């Protein structure tokens, strides 16, 4: 018995020491344990933004969506309802001809509920880059990253351009892993100082423009450039450039690092589904909102063109072609989507807590269910 007790005591001491070493090496894990794992999740949730520091995105005068004459008269199919149930949908909207045609909320979510954009924020960050170019803060997409972030490191740091970050071809050594607590993606989510993390830990190790690799780090560098170029917080610049001009329904919140200094440009704009939908309408009209050009149409078109024929990606916007239907989409972790189908003059929005499995660079099956069923609703409208 004494031998067994000694063995158990030794094991416990080893576990404590190992845990202490891990926490010393990865101090951000304390935040992950408190805010994710002890909440029963393996990854962040769409409703947990208040657990993290955030900066408000103020709204201006609200202009409500016009309702289509067939608003909510066309029922959802059983296939769509089954998908909502299986993947725990929060909101599902269909906009046809700039009018709200279909709108339903599920699992306790309502019209004004805020949900996390996750990586849909990447598409919005790209719009801020385009706006900063239009406002004269940035010369062009071909300006060097070092003009704004001279501290970047790596053998190719001198040659990387903003365009390379925008197209996810900057050649960083970023590890895009949402479930490993030891990846830089996890560290950036819980980081105390995002700017410091990016400069210290991310290196440009491949020739820029030659290798596509999905990297939240590329987007975070874009956010740093916008902030340094404009001298404004991303939330403030987003508010004045898009949130207020587009008459958003309500204020939103952009999560920051723990010091509250830098927004997570790759993630975490918390807004209601009706307001996410407005970005689809803005893109559908190539940056024009009710007759006012909010962002250059040429840049909008460039965002939705693929630099590589075998990669369904433009500039921070995903591209798709399915059953003869072509479009582009904002896309986020756990199945956040704002789909734009120009030929059908339709925008489809889905937010929720789960999605089907997909390999990197591909679409999950639930995406195509939401696309197909949303188009069926749109095509039945008068």
C-alpha cells in the first residue's frame, strides 16, 4: 500500500510540474481553460463575446430592410429545417432584389441577437483595407507591408506586399488550427498583446505570391496596417466607413486582445444577422449603397476574382460555383455565411453553432444545403 501511495504521489507531482511548465510556456492557456474548456466547449461559441474585451462599433440612424411582398410567405423545406436542427442554426435570411424575403430564428436567438462572425470578419477587414486605399491612407495593394510594419521578420519580409496578405499568399509560417490549444491561432485568440505576438512569433518564410495558404495571421497583419495607416481603431473606422452609412440596425462589438489595444482583425465582430446581410448587399452592388459609393467598385471586383484557378478564394472572400451557380461568400468558423449570388440578385445569410466536416480549402456539405434551399425560396418569389 505504501508503495502504491508513493507511486500515486509521484504521478501527481509530475502532473503538477508538467502543468506548471505548460502554463509557463503557454500562459494564454489559462484564458482558454477559463473561457472555453471549463464552459464545456472544445472551441469558442457564437455567443461568448462578452467573456472577452471588446470595442463598440457605434451605429447611426437605423434604416430598416424593406420587406419583400412575399416576406415569410414561402415556407422552408423539410431539408432546410432538418439542417437547421442538426447544425443548430441561429438565423437564416434570404434577401431578394434588396428586400428581405425570408427571415427565421432558431434555438432561442432573435432578430436583435448578436452572434460572432468568426472569420467573416476577414472579409470586412478587407473592405477596410479598400476604404483606406480610397481615403488615401494606403497608396495601393502593391505597397510594401514594411512601410507600415517595419518590425516584421523573416527572409522574405522585405518583399511582401499588401496584396500578398489579401490573397493569403504572404508566405508566413502561421499554423491555422482551431482545436489545438498550442497553435498560434489559439494563442492569438487569447493573446494579451496581439501586435507584440505577431511581430515576435510570425515570420515570412516563403516567397510571397507563390503559395496559397489560409492564414488568420495574414488578416491580422492587414488589420495592423489599417490601424497604423489611419491612426484609428478598426472599430471606429468600420463605424464611420460602413456601419453608420449603411444604417445598421444596432451597434456591434469587435473583440480585442486582452489589453484592449488591438481588434482581432481575423475574427470576432459580433452583430445581428440583418446587419451582416448588409455586407452582402454592399458587395452585390459593387460597393454602392443607395447611390453612394462607399468603396471603389474596381477593388470590390478584384476581391471576388481568384488569383489561382484551383483555389476558390479571392481577397479575403471565398468563391464558389455549384450546379451552375456562381458567387462569393463571407465564411466563418462553425458555419457563419453571407452568400452573394449576383446572377440571382440574392443574398443568403446563415449563422449558427455547428457545421458539417470539411477539409481545408473546401466547403462543408451544409453550405450547399443553405445555398440550394435559399435559392429555391428566392426563385419562388414574385
